[in-house]
């Protein structure tokens, strides 16, 4: 049996649609991007392929919904020269350096520095005025003790949240509130989210950078962002806490969602990573096409793994950069296979059920 570098999985509605009618690029109404930190490096070449070969044939509006690193990637997608932005992001991410024992303030400052390089002088205005893309950022507003920046207090709050989450995911609403920063030009299909407390904040030139920083602010690793313009007062943190892999309605009934992802599965929340039974609601991903590296491909990467945050601890800085650059170079194979599948109209033949 032939070994592939990519897997293509789809929700039931998308599977029926593509197998029955073929894949129409103009039917894509949403592109989704999950939390995952350094894992995004395995997608940077695939992002280039999507931007170079699919996006020119998409019709407006296309909603970009990301949490954490997904929103950082989409801050590149929605600029006037998105591939150049991806290249800036990749270079800055690969080359980030720290003192021997960086504290939370040093890591937070580096995050701001990288985002400034990614956006440049005009990036914010370009994102807000993009004629095709509508950018939406999912963060959380911390409640009660999870709003504290005292490490002990915050850690206790996270332990409590994780413990109750194992019983019921709904209990996360006791500790966190969804914060959807949205492009007001078009209402996205996930605007009327239910299940958790939520506030909706118009994305603007005054709050876009803070929203992107906030959604990547991993608790205990980076400082939260306090009192974002246009939002309720409070502490804002990583959107992946609730929406790790975006268990929310991706698409309208008429549209499809592309979801370039690190894995061939969707984990609803940050605290669900070890809860194998916790899966997204089928209706949320009914029209979703998940594209991810195959297990066979990952086995060929340096140390047979996708980059992740633990690499900062397990490698020397030189070893980490070498491994990450090797991964990015190897992932050109993913882009080539994706382009071939699209050019030869082989998506229907390659699609598998999402579960």
C-alpha cells in the first residue's frame, strides 16, 4: 500500500459533498487554525501552498478563525503579501533566543518582538482591510483566581480547572470566558457560540496586536494581556484553554472549512489532551476537511516528532534550531503532495472519515 505524507479527513457533510460533487475551491468559507505553539512549523510549507495555489481562487468572504498560534499564522494570511509574512514569522520563530533561564517577562517580551516583525508597519491595517479574509481571534478572559499573575495562585486555579474539566467540559466556564475578537464586516458562522460564557469584541487597529498576543499567552509561560481596548476589563489569555483545536461551528451549511492541522484528530480544549474520549461535537466539524501530516511522514522528521515547546528544554539552542530548520525543509514534501492532490483533483479519492 502506497505511503502518503498527508492525510485528508472530513466530517460527514464534507465527505458527502466532495465525493458526490467534487471539490470546489470557491465553496471554502472558513480556514481554521489550532493552538499548538512550535507545532506550527510543520505547517509553514503547507501554508505557503494554500496561499499560493488555493487562495487566489477563493471568493470573499473567507473567515479565518484561530486560537493561539493559529491566529498568528492568520495574521500572516491576511496581509497583502502573505507568503512574505509567513517567511518573516518562520525566520523570527526559528531564530528566537533567550537567556539561560528566561522568566515569564523575557518570554513575553520576545513574543511581542516577533509579532512586531511579522506585522511590520502596515500589517494591522492590511489585515483589517483585506478584501478576501475576515480575521477572527479566539482568546479567553480569565475569571477569579485564574486572572492572577501570582504563579502559585494561577497554578492552583489551573489545577482546579483541569480537575473539574475531567468531569465536565462545561465547568471551564467557571474559570474562563470566551473572548471572540471578530471582523465586523461579516458575521462568522461561529458568532453565536453557546456552551460557555462569551463576549464579542470588534477587532480594530487599537486591539488587534493585543488580541493576537493574548491568544498565544500560555498560562504560566507568558504573561496575560490586561484590559484590551474594546473588551471588558480583565486578564486575557491563550484561546486554546477552551478552544484548543476549535470545537465550535466551523462552517455555514453552504460552505466548507479547510483545517490544516498538526494532527489527524481534534482535541476540544487544552485540558483534554489526555482525555482520549473527549471529542468535538460532530455538527461543529460536519463540513470540515482536516489536512495533516501522516504518521509515516512524522516518523521521518528529526527525532521522529513534530516540533513542540519541550524542545526548548530538551535541546541546546543550537540543536533546537538545527532540528526545527530540518523539519521545515522536510515539510516541502507536504506542500508538494498537497499541490499534486489539488492539481489532479484527487481530494475525493484521498478523503477519509474524520472518525
